[in-house]
């Protein structure tokens, strides 16, 4: 049990609350959910939460993935028709990332979000949620815009009611979901429902160094990118010498490569110090001291990433 808890909380920014999580884990088959706005490309940002879902699945959780088509629509991501096409492609990518097809339930938002009982609950949420709070909860989710739409405040209310509808014990998401999750924890009990436990994962910086890797910004590495694309994108990534904070290449090492391989071999010509073989701590140390050049690190990172994502490319080619 302790081991399981260690795995679940590894590389997680917060669990709200750990005691409640322990309680939930006593259930027969607790449910964890994550929702995604279907998008054109599934990228490493998505892969962080998918990896955590996989670990929770291994720990006995039932996984529900919400393909949040109406949410994408309310967030101005295009026509419902187009969004649904992307939902199907996203589902394939998520399975390609190793979730068990038998134990993962995919639910399309629009399959239940227009039901009268659902709508009734959204109205009830609307009555107890301040406009200010609803808007603030969207700060890191909505696109920047000058003329904010009402859709923006309907969005978080629906996300909260999704948790009731999908009967979730745990809501998992990136740190940008935090304010919506807190709204759920506060207001669901006021409507007579249990508040879910919330688990928040770190946000991956974009390849351009901006705060969030995002399909709409073109600063991502897709999980089904070709080896040439991976190389090109890693090479062009923001990776200042000696800097660990806000460095997407370092984050890729930390959240993907090291958990998978344990150690990394970095090839360097003799005159630049020769090959290195490092675990995570050693790599972080040497990089922050400035003795590992970004270019040498990037070459190794693109090799490892290419190798790590091979099963995803193979899967996507086969379906
Ligand atoms: N808000 C999530 C995002 O930013 C999408 C989502 C939508 C998650 C509905 C959960 C949910 O119930 O992508």
C-alpha cells in the first residue's frame, strides 16, 4: 500500500487530500477521471497525465477519460463535427500511450451533457457560484481574448457536474485545472454530493519556453511525431545553458526519460569531455553547473524520446 502511494504521488505537485486518497483506495474499484478537450495533436503535456492514469490503473483504479467535445466547443476550438473527429484520433493516441483498452472507459461529453438532469445540476451550480470565481477558474484554460463570452463561465460549471455524472472518486489534471477542482470541492457538498480527491500534475513548458505546452500554440512534441520531427523540435527547443527551471528539455528528462530508462548515456566527442552515464540527480547537477552543453543533452534527449515513443508510432500506424 505504501509503495503504491509512493508511485501515485511521484512527480505529482499535490494531492488534495492524501488522507482522503487513502480512504478512497479502500474501495473495491475506485474511479479516477481526466478530461481532455479533443485537439489536433496529442503531445507530451497530455502524456504526463496519461502516465499517471496508467499508474492509477495499475493500482486498481478504474479509469474514465472524458473526451470533452462540448468543452472544446465552448472554448472556441471549432465546429462540433471537427471536434468529434479529433476526439476519435485522441482516443487512439491515449490507448497507444499504454492504457489498458479493457479497463479504460472513454466517454464523449455530448453523450450526457444535454440530459435534463445534467442541465438541472448545472443551473443549480450556476446559482451558488459567483461570476468572479467562475471566471478566475478559467484563467489558465481559456484563450486570451478581449471580448469574453458567457461560454467561458458555463465551462467550469459543467466540468464540476461532470464529476457527479461520471461518479468519480478522484479528479486528475494538470495544475491549470486546480481552480476548477477547488470549485468542485467547495460547491459539490453544498449540492449534496461528495467532493472528489484532486491530484495535480506539473505543467510541461512549451518547446518555446512558454508556460504551457499546447496544441493551439504549436510549441509541442506530439506523441506520434516522426523521428525527424522529434529531432528538429528538440534541437529548436528553449534550453538555456545551466538552467533547470522552466527548461522543457530538462522536464522531458525528468518526467519521461529517467522514469522509463533510469539512466541516460550522453555521447560527446573526447575533446568535449567524452561520454557520460548519469542518473537523474547526476544529470541535474552537471547541467546546472554548466558542464553539460545544451546541444549534447538535446542530442541524447531526441534519441531517447524517439526510442520511447516508438510503440506509439507503431500503434498509430496499425490502426
Ligand atoms: N478543462 C480541461 C482542459 O483544460 C478539459 C476538461 C473538460 C476536463 C471537462 C474535465 C472535464 O470534466 O483541457
